[in-house]
């Protein structure tokens, strides 16, 4: 009987060890936007590819719409290891002390995605990602969302139309100065709180890529949208550095391959999703969409140009000059 019990005990322990060895590595991937946004779809794409390429050794669990953490909390959760992966907007790294990322907030610094990718897919972007490592963060990729436009409950045709308006922004000193440059009142607020704030009049308007405005139903509580395309909103996919470096080398390589595919997918669908969202806004009949003329767009560029000089020291003049050289943008010539 003792021998039988010993045999059963050993068998159970062996089964338990095998089960533990076969248990997938769980990666919690948290983000604050809707699942049907470019970032939401790319996150799910990555989860699927990760499962395929690791043959089930890694399981990516995606949590959309601030299901785990609000945007003010998620970075700390990553650094503590409570969540393994995030895709925060680039403005989130300024408050973390890596102010170089706020260069992406400068108005009109990128004319189009071709200019943008010269930075995000080149040595400048790589050097910026490297600055996250002392914070316990490993940067994996840049994902596009799109260019931002202003919305409000009154028409926006010239910069002066935003004077005195309380406009929601992310936490970014550059964005604060951008709003002040057109006479607005910057209001820092968590993304998950914006719809209610617009609905109740706590803020008068906001700036968003159209996919974010539409999927969060902000167009239902905003009467006017003007396609200013004045600034860029993108994301950095990041992981807890200790967790990432502790992965088996083969699994890490497979996840890197999955991320490469997911990044190509994310950047491919970003414009498509914004175009689809814009059609959705127009068809809703709830928000009037206005396309500025060439002269009206130039008026916004000129109004915001001083932001570049005022905030250059914050992100580094050398960095800005490098970006200007790559993109051909010169705020002094506006």
C-alpha cells in the first residue's frame, strides 16, 4: 500500500511538473482605446500571431478600453510588472522623464506619414526607444494612429474660433502650449473620461484622430469637426524590460517576429480606419465636418509655429533640428 501511494504521489508530481512546463507564458497587453480602433485591431493581430509563431508557448491577453488601468495608471503598472505590455501614446513618456518623445507633439512637424516614418522607422526613433531602458521599459515598435483634428460645439474655421475654448489634451507641456497658441484653454484629462466631459460641458472640445473620435462616440456630443491634421498621434509598444529579457530566447525571437508583422499591419490599417471613421461621422448627421482651405490651414500653421521655439529646450534643440532635416519642415519659414 505504501509503495502504491508513493507511486501515485510520484505520478501526480510528474504530471504537475509537465503541466507547469507546458503552461503558456501569459502576457497581459493593456490599452485605453476601443477594440475596433487601429491600435485595438493591431493588438489582437499581435496576440494571434504570437500564439501561432510560439506554437502556444506564449498567450497574449488583450485588455481594451481601460479594462485594467486608466491611462494615468498603466505606466506604473508596467514598471511594477502588474502588466507586461502596453501601447501608450507617445505623449505619455514626457511625464515619465523621457521628454524627447514630446517632439511628436509639435504641431505640423510631419506633413504626412512618409515624413513620420523617416523618424519612427529610422535611427532617431531607435535612439528614443533606447532612452526608455533606464526606466525599466523596453520599446518594441512604433504604431501609427493618425493625424489629429479639432472638434467643438461651434464652427472652427480660423484659429481664433478656438479662443477661450476648454480643450481636452493628453498630459504634455508641448500640447498645452499648442492649445494656448490658438487662444484655447488646455485641459489634461484621461481618455476614458472625455466623452462624459464633452457631454456635460466640462470641456468644450478636443483633438483626436477621427478613429478615436468616432469609436468613442465623441461625434455624438460634438457639433463641429474641422480636419486640421495639425498634430500626430501614435503609440509605442513597450514591455517590462525585466520580463522581456527573462523570456526564453526562442520565444522572445518569435514574439519579435510577431511584433514586426503586427506593426506592418497597424501602420497599413491606420489611414484606412480613419477614412472609414470619417465616413461614419458624416453619415451620422450629428457632426458637421469642415475641410479648411489652403489659406485657412496655413493660418493654423502660422498660429502654432511659435510653439516650436518656445518648447525647443524641453525636447532638445539638436533633436528638433535632426527631425527638421529629415522631414524638411521649417517653422521659421511659415
